[in-house]
C-alpha cells in the first residue's frame, strides 16, 4: 500500500469551546495507507469521523451538518518521524467557519 498525507478542512462544527457553544472550522492533516488517492481520501475522512474529539463534541442539529473537505492529497515515501494517523486541529471561528 502507498502512504499518503491528507490535508482536510472542516466547516460548520458546533462545538463547546471554553464553556460556550460556538461554530468553528478547522484544518488538520492525517496520514493514511491506501491503494490510491480516492481510498486515501475516504480513509482520512473516516479517521476524523471516528475521532472522539469531534464525534463526542459535535452539537450540530441534523439539519445543520458539519462538513469535511479534502483540500490536498500527497503521496509520501515513508511515515518516518510522523505521528499516525495525525494529531491536532487548527480551529478558527468567524464567517468562514460556517
């Protein structure tokens, strides 16, 4: 299997931050093994959907779903020195978060 770095943009996430519900967006990178770009995209999105930080913290109503977009996929030679599948989120708020 090939190794991929997948850069993901999340939007419209209603999360409890500092004791207050707020709409935020985020950027994050995930590292996955896959047979091709399409499979890498699906795998990265699945790791985020299963991430307890997001899964357990999302307060959105059904009619106002958060969205995940893959912005960039790059094939890597190795995962040496990387934390798999990736850690952390760079959150932002404001109009672009929705």
